[in-house]
């Protein structure tokens, strides 16, 4: 049950939902690219990414000095269900 609570808490924030929708369309963005796209300071964006990662909704890959983010499988289906409400 704890995992479900973490996921729901992560989804209960407008900026985090915005990040998920962005990553659904453009996987592989860095924190700076995400921050620019959602018009938020990169430190705040980094904290949101951490919450999403802890909830198991996103993954990250190191690309040289950059960390690139993408959705975990099935999160795109979850986003579609949320959008249908």
C-alpha cells in the first residue's frame, strides 16, 4: 500500500504531472531542459524529479555530465487514464 500512496502523492502536484506529460512526448530531457519547458527554476524541477523517481514513475540515465530522464513503462498508460477523467 505504501507504493500506491507514494505514486498518488507524486501525481497530486500540477508541476509533476506537467513533467510526466512532457517526458511522455520527449524522453531524454535533462533537468535544465525540463525546467525551461515547464518554466520553473532548475532546483525546484530537480526536487520534483526526485519525488517522481522515488515513486517509481521515471527513470534516469547518465549521458556524460548530463542526466537524462524518461518515463517508466506503463506510466504513459496511467497518464492516459488520468486524462480521461
